[in-house]
C-alpha cells in the first residue's frame, strides 16, 4: 500500500518468516518498498520476527505527563533547558501583551478560527494532512468535552491555538492539535499555551495531560524532531491501545528510507513475547498506569554509519541504537 509517499508491504507473520531476510530485501527492491509490516503479530512469533529484522511496536503511542499539584511540579519533569524555554515563553507572551484565553465549552466559530490556522500550518508540512477537520461532527455533537486555548494580540489576531479533548473517564485531557502562525515557529507561544492547557486540566481534576498521539515511525507523517520535543517537555509515550480501543500492535522492518526522512526513528517494545492483546489493561484503570510502562526502546535509522544518537535520548527509553539503511 502507499501512504503519503511511503510504500508499505503488508505481510502475514508466517509469510514474513518463510521469506527470510534476503527474500524480503529482494521484494522491497523490486517494488520500491520502504517498510515491511506485519499487523497484529502473534505474541508467540515476536522473538522470531525480531531475529528476522523486524521490531515489534505499538501502532500509535499517546504522550502523557502528570499535571502535578501546581505549575512548578509540572515544570520539574522537564529538562532544565525546556524549563528555561517555558519561562522565557511566558515572559515574552506577557511582554507582547498576548492574551491567552480558554474557550470552554467549544463553539463552532472558535473551532473554525482554530482550523484556519491549523490548515495553514499543515499546508507547509512535507506530508501534512488536515486530521483536525474530521473532528467537526464529534465536537458539534458534544462540545462540552472540547475546549480551545488561544493566544491573540490586543487587536484580536490569532498567533497560536491548541484544541483540547477532555476525557474524564480516563482522567486525561488531551492537547489533540496545536497550530501557530508562521512567525511563531520557534515554539514560544506554543509552550505558553501548553502551560495554560495544563492548568485548565488541573482545575478540572484531571490526573494526566497528553500531547496527543503519534504513529511510532517518526520520519513519515510526523517529523523526528517531534519525538525529542515531547520528551524534553516531560511527556512519556504509552501505547494508545492501553488507553482506548486502537489499532493492534505491528512488527516493522524498515528496509529503505524511500519516503522517509534521514534519520527516521522507530519506537518499539523493549521486551517481546508477552504483549498479547488480551493482556492490555482495562480502560477503566488506565489512568492509574505508570506512564513508563511498558518499557520502550528507540532505533535510529540512517544512511550514515555514525548517526547522531545523543539528541534522541530520553530517560524513559531502556536503550537507543542505530541501524544503517539504504537511501
């Protein structure tokens, strides 16, 4: 199948193992495939797939951080550099007289303001898609579950906005989408918005704040830098299927960087063979999960033999390693 310029070959687990590494590589070369994928691989075959060059991954991860009892507790989980960036963002926001406002419950007029800024930002992305537009009907049906945090100047011009989805049953507020004006791409306004969204979640009695959900292959739909950005802000990735019904796990083998960035990052389970879907925690207890579970590792895929690993390190990873891939 073709997905935003990336050709993915979908295989059964037995088919992947019977073909062998050389056969799979030959297939990828003939068909211009960048990724070989086994969807929902049986737990009993995880180890065999890993030996064949696949990595068993969640399809998606959701980034979570505890809101803490106050702003200082939330800031304490960040790296020292990010704490400085957030405080600088708050000072600059005040100096520029930007007004940060929570719009709750959501109105469709506010949603349309957000969507205009969001779609302008998506248009500049390499593989941008306007996922937020598809939320319109859900928001209109239950606006109390959604709110927007927006930054405007004294003249009403919109500089940054994030759309939040409140999930009281999981004690989570998700910052589902974020958009900023072209002149704000250093992320200063966004950091100030995140602090306000977190304070709102805390005020609602939520235990967790989320920076949304990503596919575990960074370098395709999502850029590799997003992984480090979220990690430095003190968020940790949890398989999305642990929190709500979602796509099953998968086993990926990246055989070429066609359609991907260099480097590309792949987040996978650090341990395999025990992650049977039936063992996934019940959503009713999901909010009590330690955010570091299950253990995860990161693989940096690059055409360079000496790919930089240091910039992708994060405290929640059990390991980080590199694989050299063809261009």
